[in-house]
């Protein structure tokens, strides 16, 4: 069975919805909650997502600020 996928027309990122083959952790829960809040606020572009995550204080695994490249890499790592 394939996962439902959506590509946002402005950024070309493909998002999977509610599909993972791993247990949620406090980090992934925090990241998911922050992303949901951004999407609910109509923020869908890559720059807006990166800025929103940094503003929310949600750090990537390396503890640095998010960049477009680190966000894309993390989404790929998480299977999104």
C-alpha cells in the first residue's frame, strides 16, 4: 500500500500524511506539532517553514538553527 502524498505547488516538497514506520519521540512530536501549527497558519513555503521552526525554538538533531537544506535532509531522514 502506498502512502498518500501531497506536493505543495510553491516549494515542490512532497509531504506524507500520518505515515511512519517508527515510534514517535519527544523530538518528532515537537517537530510535528510545530509543523502542524505552521500549516494551520497557512505557512507552506520552505523559507516560511524554516523561519517558523526557528522562531518556535524547535531545533534539528544537531541543535543548530534550521536551514532549508537541514529541513529537507531531516524530512528525507524521517521518511517524509
